[in-house]
């Protein structure tokens, strides 16, 4: 029944994109011999390989995965559908299909694709690990633990399964067990970002100085990661290193110049940790300009103005906060303070 349902969905997809496939095939045929020899675009290389071996299911899977990575969802679905039509026991195709549905938020079809993958090869731990992630997303922690334990029975040294198991424990508020599994995942794969991120987050919450080492390690391994740099900046601002924190926020702003959160955080560091009221005001203004209803930025702009002695201007900011969020307790308290 599951197989019939998946195949029905794929038939619909194939019909929907049949015209697009014809165009793609024609475009592929136009790839010149020179391009074949000189291109370093993996999609073009795979397309050329598909022309030479059009019944190879794995070639479509690999190209579908590349399309998925570049957010070309329609093309990804088209290739995975073609792969399954060529080989309905291609486990890689069903795993990729589950990733596509995950991006679409389609939980029912994620489950169908992964269940089919687990039926194709019951000894492959990956479908069980992904089913555990799905159960975790659905907040069914008991089911998640059953699936992840099954995955680890099949491969006890799989870092992804260890990470997922840690996330299940974290959702159950068992921080000690979660940390143990995150550390094991990190030991199995030193470049696995998610465990590093979670370890750093837990240590931050515990005010453990080891947090800085893990956060710096994550950023060193992933220097272009916004999450890693932002998390380290947050740690530095809260632990007596405001200038270092601002330096990281400045780097983030170079990549995302109008990001209201980064602008706000620089304003906050200048206000709370450096007592530079004018710099704080400028950054709060920039943050509000980028996001006019950013309540925290509006409120803290009011606090800065109040510190500067501009009480009526501050009052207007607090009133604006309450217009957006009538029960914002800090703004109510601030207005009462000014009125007194």
C-alpha cells in the first residue's frame, strides 16, 4: 500500500514535469564537446553522463541531490522521480525524496518515503535515523528513541545517529545524556557542526568556560557559518569581551548589511557593556529602519534616550512599543517611571 501510494505520487510528478524533462533533454544535447572537456559544473557533468547512460538510476539521484542543494526543487523532484521509475528499489532515491519532502514540511510523505527505504534494506541505519528525526520533529520522543536505537544497533559508530539520540535526550530535558551523545558524535566526526553547536549552547547555558573553546572550534572549522559566528559573538558579549563580540557582528554585517538582529546586537553591546549611548542609539535606529516593528530595538532606543535625558522622546518610544505589544511589561514599567 505504501509503495503504491509513493508510486502514484511520483507518476503525478512525472506527468507534471514531462514537458520540462523534454526541454531539459534538448538542452543537454546541446552541450558541446568543448564544454564536456572544460566544465567543472557537476550538474553539467552529470547531465552529460545521463546522455551517455540514460537508464542509470544513480545518475539521476546524484543530479537530483545537487538540484536539491541549490534549491531547485522542481528539477530535484523530476530527477528523483525518474530514478525511481528506472529502479523502484533505489534506496538513495527514497532517502533523497524524504529530504525533499522535509524541506516542504510534508511529514506524511517523509514517513512514506523513509518507510519504503527501510523496507528495501532493513540493515541500512539511515532510514531509521531519519525516521527518528521525523518523530523528534513531531514530538513523539518514545518513537524517536526506538528508531534511533535501531539505527545504532545497525551501526553504533554513526555520528548522525548519535547526534539525533542526543537531540532526543535534550528534548526530554536530560542534558547529561544529551551531552554524552553529542560528545560521542563529535569524537566520531570532528567536522560535524551540529554536535559542536549543541555542546557550545549547553555549556553557554551552564556558564561553563569550555563553551568558548567549542564555539571557537566550530567557527574555525566553519568560518562562513552565520550560526557559529553569531553564537560565539553572543558568548563573548556576555563574558566580558564586548569589543571582540562587536568585531564578529561587524563581520556578519559585511555578509548581511541590513540584518536588523546584528545591528540591534551591536547597539545592545554598546549600550549595556560599553556605555556608549550615541553608538547604541545609532545602531538601534539602523535596526528599526531595517525592521520598523522590532520591539526590542524600539524599547532599548527608548532606554538610551531616557539615559540621555530625553524623557519625552523616550516616552514616545515606549508608547510605540505598547501599540505593537500592549502587555509589554518593561515598557509599562518605563512609562510609570517617567510619569513619576
